[in-house]
């Protein structure tokens, strides 16, 4: 393979795995090189400004992680979204060209068919069938007055205890005997 270079990659086009989608549903095709900021700006505009009820994020191969990240950002920003996730495999066709073709023959190409993991995630403002595989209900809303960026965002499970005198540094008192090596009594802060 050291004498070959990839000249073309194409993905197998597959229909979305969700039945009964409206014909105008927005599909966000996430690629490995896609910028999350650009994807999110477009997707948020579709859901908030244009009033779309559903949106689909899809990605394959190395873009699967980025696809999931986009979905989680959208769920956090909009809230109340129902989700259905479908995982499948997609066939990717790669064409490789020989860099050192034989002098007496035509250039040789190599065609490789790869099966790569693919994910499709449907987000919907409207309720979806909770019995279908891959369904996730909306996350519960935070109560008014509850700190949404407080302890849970920092990974803490519970708030810190109130200020206690016990947590302040204590002074250390050491008694040393009057032996020839003894230096007497020392008092200082405990570090």
C-alpha cells in the first residue's frame, strides 16, 4: 500500500432509518472535518427561528463522536427534546491509485469497500413512540431558583458544607524531652 494514494472516497447513500418523517425534515450530515460551531449555528437557527419540530443528525466513521456532541449540545440548549438513536453500518468506497505503475502497462487502481459504523439521531419537540428501540425521553427541567450551572456542572454530587471552624488550620504542639538532642517545645501552624 506504500505505492498507492487515495484519490476518491464515496459513501453509500442510505435512507434515514426513521419512518414517517416529514418531507422537509432537516438532516445535519456531520463529517470528520465539520466545525461544531457552524453545525450548531445552522441547526439552532432551524429549530428556533424557522420553528422546525424535528431535526436529524447523522455521521459515520470518525464523525460519530462529533455527531453525538452536537446532539448533546442541542438537547442542553433547547431542552424538552425527545430522542431516538439508530446505529448501523455504512459502506464507504475508497479508490486508490498506484504511484509507480509498471512501465509497460496502464496505471492500476485499487478499490476498497469498508463497512464503517454510522449513527442517526432524531431530535423532536413532539413526543415520539417510547417503545421503539433507541428512544430517550427529554431530560427533566430544572426548577425555578435551582442553580443550573452550580455544583452539577462542576461534577459535584452535593453542595459544599457550610463554613466550619473544624476546617481551619490548627496549631501543632509538639513536646520534646530534655535529652541532649531535644530542642524544647515548638508551636507552629499545621500545613
